[in-house]
C-alpha cells in the first residue's frame, strides 16, 4: 500500500474507531447540548449502575400537578472522578437539577450537568474532575502501567446519532448486506453484548498492562472488567484454542515493540464496527511502542476478516500513562443499558 492509500485507510479507520467507541456509549445527539433546563424537586430514584447512572427528580407545577424528570449521568468510574459515590444522591433529597433536555419535548429526559443539594453544587459533567486521573511523572520501561487513550473528536456523540450509520469499513458483499439492513435497535451494547477488538482498544476508559514475568502478559480493561491473557511462550495461535470474543493472543518483543497476534475469535455482533459483525476468520495484529520518555504508548492495529471485509482495516491510537490509578469496577447492567431508549416518556 502506498503512502497516500495508507493515509486514507488510517483516516477511514479513525472514523471507524470513533464509531466503535459509540457502541457502548450511546450518542448524545438526542440531547440539545446548547440548551440547559433547571428542575427543582425531590429525588425519587438514584440508580448507581453502568453503563450510565440515572436520577429521577419529581417536581411540582403551580397547579399542583407533578412531573417526573429522568436525568442521565455518566458511568460510575467517570462520576467517581467528579467526587460522586453511591450515596451522593438519595431518595427524598431536595435538589435543583440542571441538564441538557431531550430534543423531543414530550420526553422529560435530560443529560445531567449539575445538582445543587443543601446549598452545594455537585458537578456531574462539564466541570473540573476533583479526582481525575493524573498523568505519570515517571515513564514505563516495559509497557506496564495504566494507560488512557488520547481521545479527540466528538466525545459525546453530538454529531453521530444512534439511528444513523455512516459506514467507513471496507466491507465485502456480505458486510454490505449488513450495512444495508442496519437497525439501531440491534445494537449489542444495549443488552451488554460481548466486546471484541477494535472496540475495546478505543474506549475512553483506562486499561492496564501487567508484567508479572514468565510466559504471560495480562491486559486488563476498566470497561466490563475485561481481561486478556497474552501468551509469550508460543509463536502462533493454537488451532484448537477455544474461540472467545477477545480471541486467543500470542505476543513477542521485537525491535522495541510489543507485538500481539490474535485469532480464534468467536462470532460477535457488530464486532468489526458499528453495524458489521465479525466472524471466526477474523485475525488482528497489535504493535505497541513506548515513547522516548515512556509516558506515551502508540498502537498500530491491523484487522482482517475475509468473511465481512474485502481488505484489512488499520487503526492508530495513542495512550498516555496514568499515575497511581486503580481500575474501577464497571459491570454492565442490561436494563440500564437500554434505559435511554424510553427514559422520560410518560413523565407528566
């Protein structure tokens, strides 16, 4: 592939990577992020779950009727960075809730920004993170450490509605048939479906590389508490390895790079990217390289899947090393994962 075609492929792959990130974090395009509402009332529910926390606030109108507003907050790991705990709000609390309303005026649904309780403002999104991860002052020398993607672009999905598909994957006829039949209700993330690559590589959540010596290396991801074992004592993936959503990985160190080859994937819905499944023929190669100071990690990723793709997909990511960060529990709750589809309906 010449330089121009390679650059074009990476550009398309970057879009594909952004699309896969949205699989587990539904778009915020349904919210009017340029408008803010304020609701005064009493908390009737505070649901501390993933992928998103929810709070319901009941307000009283001048005529005595009541409205129930549902406020969507971020995941529990993100809320913890803003100082939240499972008891930050409780049923019976009197609050002033502010957020961005749903574009459908018939839905009493909003994306939470702040809550004021007992005269104190509690930031849910958009303000400073009181316990945010800090970048490491000392670099890694062996790839170990906790890493966070250097995420750029439309983080909240303002321009990527869940109901539309902009395909950037080089699909073959079978893949194109899936693109043509795209249905947003089929999103596996809304039922906490299994996660595979490249999606897991592009999450705006940290992951940890654990070097314990010996013949294994472990990659732990905050999202879904996922864990991958990389076998350093084999040159190829065993043909009889049991298929899994994350496949079977073998790795080696070569010219300063950590190279991981993965195969034996199980079939995963939307596993190649939004709207396009992945199958048993899928293989991936990850090439990780430390920056000169050991504080950055770059990834060159190549994915092939002849069942759905006519040519390999290439993606690049950059990660920053975090200091003293412990991965947080992230257990996806299926009912919560779909709640945004009907939240706020019938709130009047």
